[in-house]
C-alpha cells in the first residue's frame, strides 16, 4: 500500500498533468521540433523467428533496411527523441508519412490510431506512479506496425519492457511463434496494465479522505479532494481515447493483423473499459466527497453557533438583571429588602433552568452529549 | 423487512465493494494467479436427457472427457479456484483459450461476453445481501457454454443452485427437455433475480433516511447517505455491463443457442433493464436527499441564529440603559428623581415590546410557535 | 383546478410509487404468484363487426374458444388477477407463452413490448390522480393482440373504458369498421391521455411552490419540493419505456397491424414524447426550485445576522463606555466634572451615529427598508 | 435595446409558458374542441404563377376546390380557429386526415412533422417578444403542404407575413418562379428568424444580471435568475423539436419538395441549430449565475459576521474588565491605587491593540479597506 | 507566459463573445446587409503551379474570370466585407449561390460546411489572443473551394497568412505541387492551430486561480472564475461545430478533394478533437474551482464564527459574575468577606480555564494554531 495519510509538512509537488504539444500556427505541416531537453536517440533492434532471436544495440537507421525484406519479425525500439537527423533517417528507411513522424516526435499528443496504407500508427501513453510521492508520470509511446516489423518510439523509456525482451530471448510463451501484430499486442497490454497500480493509489487516497473529512474538514482536505479530481481528470484524458481506438482496431478488418490475434486486442479493449469504469467510479466518489465536505462544514458551523446561542441566551438576560440592580437610583425598594439579593439569585437561577429546558427540548445539546460517530 | 433504523452503537463493517483484479504489468498473457486464500477446486458433474439424469460429485477433470461426445446435456460445476493443476486440466479437456482461463480464475473481472469459436464465455456476479448486516457480498460466476455442455466456475459457491438441481433431478418444468442453452438461462435468471432483494434493502434504507434527515440532520445521516450512494455505485458497476451483454446475446444469431430459448434470454434482458431502472431511481433519490440534508442544516442554522438575534437585540440595548444608570458620575439628575427607577423600567419594557413586535411582524417566531411538520 | 396550498394539518399519505414485482430467485420460469389481496378474475367478452356487436359478461375461459376462429373482432377484458385456475385456462385457450402469462399476472412489471409469433404483448400502466389527495395511483394493464382478437388484463379496473364500450355499442366513429389493432390503439390512447391530468396537477403544485419559497422557506416547503421530485421520478419510470415501445411499434412492420392504423400508433408516440417533454420541464423546474430555496434560506440568514451585527456593533461599545464609568476607582477625575455625565452621553450618541452612517453606507439597512418584492 | 434594469415597482406579468393541449381521456380520436375564446375563422387565398398573382379575401372553404386542380401555386391562409363548421369543410375540401385536423385545431401542440401520403404536416410556433414588457408570446402555426398548394392555420395571426405577400404581389425575388415548397420555406424561415430578437433580449437580461448580482444579491435578483431559467426552458421546449424536424425534412427524399429547394430547408436547419446553440449558452450562463449568487451571498455573510466578531472580540473582554472594577467588594486593593484608573485604561488599550493586530494579520479588515471591485 | 495575477486596478475590458448575426425576420433569402463599420473590400489573387507563382494585389472581380479556366491553382483572398458591389460581382464571377454569399457576408455565422454542386463552403473563425489584455478576438473566415480555385473571405484580416504566402512564393514544402484542396487544408490548419495559444492562457489563468482561491476567496476571485467559465463557453461555441465539420469532410468522398489530401484533413480533425478535449478539461476544472471557492468561503466563516463563540462563551459568563457583585443590594454577605474579591477572581479563572479546555478538546483552536497549508 503506497498511499498514506498525507503529513502536514509534506510538499505535494505538482506534475504538469495537462501538458500538450501544439504547432506554431502557420508552420509547415510535417515539421518536427526537437525539445532541447530531449534525450539523444538510440535504436535497439530485436529480430526473431520461432528458431532464432538476436538483439543489436545502438545501431544506425540504415542498419534497419533489412527489416523490411527478411523473414524475421523485427522490433526497432527507438529511445529518446532528441536527434533530428537519426529520426529523419528512420522515417526515410521505413517510408513514414511526414504527419506520422510529426506525431511521433512532437510529444505529447492525444492517443490516436491512424491507418496509413501498409502501416498502422498507434499513439498512447506510458503511465507510472511516482516513486516516493503521490501522482504519476506520463510519457508518450508511439507504435508503427508494418508488414513483419514494429517500430516503437519512446520519449524516455520509463518502462523498459525487459520482461518482454526476456520472453523473446528465452522463447517463453507464444511470442516467437506469432508475428509483429502479437508483439504490438504485448506492448499495448503492458501499457494498459500500467494504469491499474496508479488507479489503485487513487482508490486508497479516496478511502483516506472519507475519514479525513470528519476528522479535519478544512482547507487541506479541500485541497486533497481538488487534487484527486484534477488528477483523475488528467488520467481520464489519457485513457478515454483508447476506448475508441481499440474498438476500431477490433471491429474493422485489417490486413496487418492476423485472425488469431484479434481476441488479444479484444482483451485490451475490455481492460480499457474496466479502467474507465473504475475511473468514473472514483470521479463520482470524489464528487460526492465534495458534497460531504460542504455538509460537514455546515454541520460544524451549526455546532459552533448552537453553543454561542445557548450561552448568550442564558447569560445575556441574566447580566441584564444584574445590571438593573447595579443602577444607582436613589429610590429602588428591592435593594433594601433583606432577602432581596437571594430572591434575585433565585430569579436568575429559574430563568437559566427554564432556558436550559427549552434548549434540551429542542435537542440543541445533541452535538455535545452524543458520542462521536465513527465514519 | 431487513433494514432497520441503524442503532448508534452499530458497527458498519465496510465491504470492499470496488475490488478488481489486474495483471502484473508485463506479465505473460494467459497467466493465472492463484489467490492463496482461494478454496480448493471441486468438480461436480450433472448429466441428463429427457429420460435420465445423474450426478457425479468430486470427480477429476479427465472424467469430464465424455461430456464432449455423449448425447447428454452435461453441467460441470467447478467450485473453488484454488487448485491450479485441476483448473489447467479442465482447460485442456474443454480446450479453453488461455485468455478465457485467465478471466475465469483471476477474479473479480468486469462482467463480459466473449464469443470464441464453439464456446461462449459469460462472466457475471452472484450478489447476496449480508446475513445480519447492511450491504451485500459479491462473487464472480463464469459460464462457458459449449455444444451440449455447460461449465460454471464459482469462487465460493454463495448460491448453491439447489432448487435448480432438484428440478433437474425430479424432472420438473422444461429443463430436462431442452439443451445446455436453457440450462445456462436458468442459472443467469437466478443470478439476475438475486439483485432484487439487495435493491429492496436500499429502498428501505432510503425511506428511513427521509425521516432521519429531519429528526437528526447530522454527521451520522450524512455518512448514511454517502454509504448508500457508494454502495449503489458499486451495484451499478456490477449490473451495468449486463445490459449490453444480454442485448448482444439476444440480437445476434448464435449457433449455440436454439431459437425457442431466445425469448428466455430476452426475459433476462428485461429484468436487467428493470434493475438498472430501479438503481438509477434510488441514485437520484439519494442525490436529492443530499440536497435536502444541506437545506435542512441551513434551516436549522437559521432557527438557531434567529433565537440568538432576538435575545441579543432585546437585551443588549436594555443592558446598555442599565449600564448608563450604573455609572458613578457625581451629577446625574435622573438618579435623584423619586420615580426615576420606575420610569427607567417602563422605558426598558417599551423597548422590549417594540422589539418583540418588530420580530413578530417579520415572522421570526415562526420557528418556535409553529408545530413541527411531519415529513 | 385540483391543487391547493397544502394546509399545515394535512396528512400527506404516501403512495408506494416505487413498487415492483420480482421473482423468488431460483424459482421456475413461468411460475405465477397470486397476490392474496388480488380481486377474483372476471371475463367480459365483446364481439363486433361493422354490422353487429354484443357483450357477454362473466363468462368462462372456454367460452372464448370461438374468438380464435370467428370473423368478429373479439375483446376479452379480464379483470382481477386473483384466480389462478381461470388465468391458466385463459392462457391455454389463447396459447399464451408461459413467460407472457407470468408478466401479465405478476404485477407491477416495467412497461414492455414482446413480439411472440402471432401475438403481441404490450404492458403499460393506467394512471389516475388520487380523488381527494395529492399524488396518483397506478395499475398495470396488459394487452395481448392476436389475429382478430384482443385480450386485456387489469389488476383492478380503475379505468373502465365505458366510453369506448359505448362507442362500440352505438357504432360511433370508426371502431366497428376496423380490426383488433385499432381497438388496441383506442385503449392505448386512453391510457396515454390519462397521464395529462396527473401532470397538470404537478404543474400547479410547482406554481404554488414558487410563491411558498419566499413566503415560507422552511422544512415544509423543502418536503414539498422533495415530494414533487420523487413523484415525478416515479411518473418518469412509468412513461419512459413507452417512448421506445411506440417507436418500435411504428418503425417495424408487423403483420398484426394494418397499414392504415400505423398513423394512429404514431399519434400515441407523439403524445408520449409530449408527456416526457413536460415531465422533464417540471423536473428541471423542481431542481431549480431547490437551488432557489437554498438561496432564499441564505438570504434570510443574511437578514437575521445583519440585524444582530448592527445592534451588537452599536450597543456593545456603548455598554463598554458605561462600564468604564461604572468602575469604583477612588480617583477617576471625569466623574467629578459637572458636565461629565452629559459629555459622556454625547460621546455615546456620536459613536452610535457614526456606526449607523457606516452601516447605511454599506447598504445594510436595505433588508429592512426596501419593500418586499412580489415574486 | 429593449431590456432595462428592472425597476423595483415593475409588475412582471407571467405568461403561461408551459401551456399544452390534451385530449379528454377516452375521447374519440379526431375530435376537435373549439376554444370558446378562439377567433372566428377567416380564409384568405393567394394564387400565383410567374405571370400573374391575385388574392381573394374571406372566401368560403368550397371556393378553395379549384386549388387542387389548377396550375397556380395556391396559398390558403386560415386565421382563427373558432368556427368548427368552416374548419371541417376545409378538411373535407383538402381531404385532411382526422388526426391532422385535430392537431391543427387543438392548440398548442408540440412541434412535429407528419408525412401523410400526398400531404406534409408541419406544426411549429410563432414567437414574438412582448411589446412593452419582458418575456414573449407564442402561437401555433400549422402548415399543410400538398401538390401545388399550401395551407397555413394560425390561432391569432401575430405575424401577418405582409412582407412575404408584398414580394408575391410585386414579383420580388424567386417566389413567383418556384412552387409551394419554396413558399413553405419562406414561411418557416420567417418563423425561425422570429426567435432571434427574443433570444437577444435574454442575452441583455443576463448581462444586466451579471452586474445586479454584486450590487444587490437579494430575493429580487434570485427571482430574475429563476425567471430567466424558466423562460429559456419554455423557449427550448418550443425550438428543440425543430432540430429533428428539419433534419428529417432535409435527409429523406420527399416528392413534394423539389431538388433545388433542399438547400433552403438546410439553411433553416442551420438557423435552428444556431438558436439552440445560443439558448444552451444562455442556459449555462444562467446556471453559473445561480452559483455566483450563492457565493456572493456567502461572501456578504462573511463580511457581516467578520465585523460582528471583530467588535465583539474587542469590547466583550474590555467590558468584563470594567465589570470587575465595578464590583462592590469591600476589600479591592486596586481601587485605592492613585493611578489605578489610568493603569486600567492602559491595560484595556493594550488588549484592544493586540486584538486589532491579530485581526489585521489574519486579513479580516480586507472587506472594509479594499476598494470595491468593479465586475 | 502571458497570464499574470491580475492587478486590482486592472480594467478587464469585456469582449462581446456571444455575438451572432441574424436576418431581419421576413427578409428576402439571400439578402446581404453591409455592416457600416466593415472595411472596404480588397481582392488579392495568387496563382501558382509547380513551375511558377505570381501575386496580383487589389484587382477587380472580373480579373478573376481566368481563374475558372486556366491550369493554375488560384487563391483569391477577399479582405474586408464593406463593398456590396464588389462582393456581388465576385459572386457572379464564381457563380456563388445566394445563400452562400449571405453566409459569407453577414457575419458572424456559426461554423458550417455546405456542399453545393462543384463548390464546398467552409465557415470558421480566426481566433487570436488579445495583445496586452486577457481574452481573445474572433473573426469569421469563409472558404469556398472549387475546381482548381479557392476563395477566402475575411472580415478584417487578423491573420495575414504571410508564412503561407512565403512558402508558395519560395516553393517550400509541397504546396506548389498539390491542388487547391491542399491549400485549403493549409489555411484550415493555421486557423485550428490558432486556438492553442488562446487555450494555453486559460490554463495559466486557472492555475493562478487555484492559488487565489485560498489567499483571497472574495468577489474578485468569484468574478474571475465566472469570466473564465464564460469565455471557455464562447470558445466552445466556436470550436465545437468543427468536430462535425471535419468528421463529415473526412468520411464522405468528395470529388473536390484528392485522395492523398484526406490524411491532412484527418490531422485537422484530430487537432480539433484535442482542442475540445483540453477545453472540456478546463471547463471541468473551472466548475470544480467554483465548488472549492464555496467550501473555502464556508471554511473562512467557520474560522470567524469559532473565534466569536470562544470569546463570547468565556467572557459573557464572567461578565455576568462581575455584574452580580456589582449589584447594590444592601445585604450581600460575600461583599464583606475579606478574601471575597480574590475568591471571586479565582472562580472566574477556573471557569475560563474549564471553557478553554472544553474548546481545546473539541479542536476549535485548530484554525488558529495550525500552520497555513500551502495549496
Ligand atoms: Mg460529475
Ligand atoms: Mg454526478
Ligand atoms: Mg455529483
Ligand atoms: Mg457532478
Ligand atoms: Mg454536477
Ligand atoms: Mg453530487
Ligand atoms: Mg444527479
Ligand atoms: Mg440529478
Ligand atoms: Mg443532484
Ligand atoms: Mg447525480
Ligand atoms: Mg449532479
Ligand atoms: Mg443534478
Ligand atoms: Mg439534485
Ligand atoms: Mg437538472
Ligand atoms: Mg438544474
Ligand atoms: Mg438534476
Ligand atoms: Mg441538476
Ligand atoms: Mg446541477
Ligand atoms: Mg441546478
Ligand atoms: Mg451545467
Ligand atoms: Mg450548475
Ligand atoms: Mg444545469
Ligand atoms: Mg446544468
Ligand atoms: Mg454550474
Ligand atoms: Mg460538470
Ligand atoms: Mg458540473
Ligand atoms: Mg457543469
Ligand atoms: Mg452542474
Ligand atoms: Mg462540481
Ligand atoms: Mg463537476
Ligand atoms: Mg453543481
């Protein structure tokens, strides 16, 4: 369990959850803008068939030329989007449409599916929970699926797919016996499954909030509700387009995807639906919690004002009576009675008891004498 | 009637209504994870035709081999998902796709319908009201319908389908005269009907809330509204996907389902619609009750503050007058008048009456002199 | 005009607006459960063609056998669902599917349309305003339309269709010249039109509420808004499924309905749409009124608190000054001044006027000196 | 600009915006109910072709017989729905279906499109802003488009279409060269355009509200927001069905509408969309303004309560100190100190300054010393 | 970064974001109304093929006649909609339908796509951020795409497309090698991309608001939230119709658009989707911020009222005790006790400490002694 009751001194560092790339208006279509902080580009190539599998690290784009012709399934994993020259060479080798190169390099884009002739572009995000903080980090991953080859473009490989590479190397499971389409599925499946642990954190934060709202219905709790709503909104922006994307992938026949792999893509579709389902549930709970917070504040105010009213209503009239007999008029007969003072005290006591009875009857002491409910 | 006005000392034990299974990101597709607390797996086989029917308890997976070939309708009921070896053997015997075995074993999944060649997978939940508490428990049930056979996988058989087994044994109704598709319908029908008594409890809790909101508009009531909204949300997550599932089942022709059984599945569809209908109604009522609670708190505050204002507005000015004649100035002519004290009291009385008239005219006593309305 | 400003002593009797029937989970499909309070079953048969028309009261199910063969249009009106034997005999005579008999007898069901071969089942509700109270009563009516005959099943005939029977008897309008489909339309049309007077009552109650919210923004008004929202929700549940039902009836060709009758069913469809339209309008108004009530309560609180603040802010400082000169220090020079007392009063007056000016300038007297606006 | 800041003495007369006609349940289909206040029926006939055009006023129904046969385009404008006999004769001459006559005479109906064989019925509303008040008036207009003729039925001709008649008379524009379908378009276009000036008024009322909410966040403003929401709801009910109506008209081929006229109907469709667009915008603004009003009231209350707290917190403790030294104990050493009184005053001053510093530090004077923002 | 914490003295000038053109009801279809403030009309013609390109400035409509016949791609850019004669001549030369001329001249219209035979009309808006203020300005741009030519109509060319003209002149990119359809895409792409910097400003304003809501939850903040909601609504009205427009453009085959250009229009579609996505996100955040503001105000009130209650509850009872011993009764035994005064002070101290303990135990000092959380 990662989430914990946030300590008051903790600094919640705010991610830029709503970031997006946009073209300079009027710029040439297909122009690519290299982010100065982007990592240099490295290409790792894995090629395999049922019999053999090998990996070449840090190769040059022109070394990929063979991928297009040979019988092996080729996976060119491009990490880092910082070297324009290399990226343009890759585009040339694989004959990527300029708009595809643009979407792949100018990150982050909204998840999308683009069906060019002979190539299928899938853009989505790799999500990881922050290691020792709340929230998550997000990175774009673009897949280009061609006839017998798969390209993956990663900003800053936060998921290194090492388990997958091991399975290819060790010929575990079906991966070596199926094509590039199944490889694409394996990557998509990993990326979709990455959403679950992030969601789980939000589930725990919401549970903690349910308690905090009664213990401490103040600014800090308010801020936490707002943050959760804001971050769930960001998550939703990232996962929502995948629903349509997988729906399209599994409905329309596509010659790049073989018949037996469709059931796997359908599985991804159902996982996406499930993530959205959980997300909407959490969003509704967070929205309800905002209502609960408002009511809780109102209730607290009621409690405070009721005490003020009880004390004022009892003592203000009594103080008035004391004030009367504190006046300095020369002729005030009561002052001279022997039992005047005690009669006066008796009067005051009667009024106070009457008032208390009135308040008790209306149930105004409930706040103070009922035990606190546990939420 | 199960629901009762919840006693203040009652401990509301919170179910994990929003639980869900997810794969370890990057894991092999089709991998199954046995929950260490899962019950050991037992197989009960019932086979029947119009003429005969028999039951075999606690058999081995390989004993089911005959199900695939003989003319009898076979129902293999697998209870407990704790024995990986047995579950893998069942999958082998019935040639289940690895993704289907995964969905069946790794619980809870979102309800779904998957149409593999020659097999139809239906995943849904068995819901039961908690025996001596509020809320409900939920368990996944997976049906695999094949040519002449039906598999059911249950986590921990909370519904033992004993009535159904008796009907098969005693040849009551049509069950022995129809195929495995009708048997699947009978199980689905039972599972759908299980939602109704759970829903009924929520109807009663909402009715009780309608009274509580006026009698006691405090934290406890707030918590109960929130709980109801939260649990209805959980119920909705469980039933919502069935709408689509049955819609798909009844619209598309499927060779595993015979023509005369379609009307039965359509009946299930209508029951699902009705459950959703009631659920949405309760959700709207619960949402309205939150608005009512807020207004009720506001109204209560108005009542309290009005009393404070009435008492303060009358006695603070009077106390001021008393204060004036309590001053110790040497030359204060009024103090020496013989009737000064009584004139002063008269002045105070006039002011008090004037104030009371002003408040009465504005209707501020309404809170205190109108009889409490019954909700 | 039925609706009136509800008198405070009035008992609002609450109908069970959200009632629904459900099967005992695990029960045999097609089982019928007779409500012990259900009325005994009576069958009235009307048969007609353009030339003749006659009515037979309180006949036996087997007397209906001829309906299936003769050339007359036959309307068998079954009132009361209390006699299982008679109902089962009717089902046998007319060859009703067990699921249809179940829906017809186990009331109330959600409105639905079921197209069996050669028979069309239509389930809907008969709504009537309560005679001397608010709210409405609802009863299920089921129509089974066959080739040349129509069955109607009524719980407790709250609408006796006497106008319709008279028109058949006296050969008014087209009814004798058209088939059982037109007869079904006439009954549906009557049932749909029954919703309008009920809706009209809610329109009037909402108009009354608009005034009450300002005159008396308290618990009673809150309760009335909640009641209206709740009852409109119940009405919506009853009418909403009819939209789809009539849409389906008028879109799809059906051999039981002749071409010239379609335009009549389309008219029913438009009326249903109009009812839903009005209903949604009222629901939105009721929802807005809840917001208005909250604002109205806030405004009232503002008014009360402003008075408290004005009076406290003026008199508390003055009382403090009086308190100072009420102290008993031996050496207090002001006390000995001849004009001390009058200077002190002057000081107090100045402070009070200054305060009043400040409040006037901020517009805080607006509540008390502006005339009440009429809503 | 029609809208003005509503003066406090102004009487807002409430239109019956949510009126609707409904049949007496059980009445004969096709029955027409003449409203006793309806105007007597007059028929004006205009007939034209590219060469000639003439107008006949106040003719009899039977004089229209020729419309059906001749080559001229005929426009029979029926004003006033008060004469049952004339209306029935018109229906006979033009062979109107009884349900169409019913919809035309029993007003107001929901806008609709009905495609009978050889005739097209279009029902919609003519909207006009009230001349010297807020709000609008609405009247039903029904068009029956046949082969070469057009009937229009008006309750009480609030739009007299004089510009259109002049264009026909003077042969301006295309009207004389095209058929009855183009004439129908011209009338529909005028009716749709009538919505714009009404909407513009609401735009201005909303702008005025934006200022009023800060200057005067009271009951009157609340009422105005509610009225605007209510009237926009009424407008929406009137315009919403037209979206579907024009969509249907422009999508489906209809032999009564010639190819070159379709683009004109599409223009009407776009105007309808635009009106709905503006309407939804205004509805969202009005809904936001309700939230703003609530916040504004809360803010005002904060301001008032803060002053109360500042004054009470300063003077109540000081008054207590004065009270102590006003006690009459025989032995109170401080009273005899020579500088006792002045030390006491000093103590009081220190406490007051400390309090003021505390309040200043918490920013509680902000309400009083910051300049009012202009909205 | 353009957005800054708005300084209190800043005048927010309000754009007329909800402006729209509408016809005088009853006016002739196709009539054009020249706005008296519209700029005079100028025509600039650019013609090009892969080999050559030239520009003619300020030409006459009849000089465009050649555009229709020659092999060059012709772009006639019409700036200023103030000269009716010129506009009518253009319409004549290019054979524009009267309704198209109307939409182009009578601005602003809702964005739309109209497919006339041989011509495609696209209406949309050019959006630019205000140079030294908040908000944005909007201008209608209409494109008429024909066989080999493109017309653009601009109100007041706020985007001069100079980068695009340079690319044509210098033969950069593909523009000279493709047709008028690609030119249309380039203009649409620029206009769509213009939305992003405007949106970015709102993102920054929302971020600033998140801080302001805690630092200063008053009228000014409220106004800013309202303004943002209002302006985002205006933006949404402008961009929403483009979603449908591009969807239609890319789905339906159109002979004016060549196959290889479709992928470019699809890119525009995805950008539109992304803009809408961001817009909805901002709208949800702004809506959440309104809830946060309300809660923040409630919290502030709680803080203020709690102080009032603490101080009143402590000092009002103490003042009452002081009042008792300030009474002037002749016989009050306590007054004569030697330690009476000190016992009295001790009693007061005990009461005060008891009260403080009670408040501390309930956590009412939390507001004052916990450190302010940073949002
Ligand atoms: Mg929401
Ligand atoms: Mg919601
Ligand atoms: Mg909500
Ligand atoms: Mg919500
Ligand atoms: Mg909401
Ligand atoms: Mg809510
Ligand atoms: Mg809701
Ligand atoms: Mg709702
Ligand atoms: Mg709600
Ligand atoms: Mg809701
Ligand atoms: Mg809501
Ligand atoms: Mg709502
Ligand atoms: Mg609500
Ligand atoms: Mg609503
Ligand atoms: Mg609403
Ligand atoms: Mg609502
Ligand atoms: Mg609402
Ligand atoms: Mg709402
Ligand atoms: Mg609302
Ligand atoms: Mg809204
Ligand atoms: Mg709202
Ligand atoms: Mg709304
Ligand atoms: Mg809304
Ligand atoms: Mg809102
Ligand atoms: Mg929202
Ligand atoms: Mg909202
Ligand atoms: Mg909203
Ligand atoms: Mg809302
Ligand atoms: Mg909200
Ligand atoms: Mg919201
Ligand atoms: Mg809201």
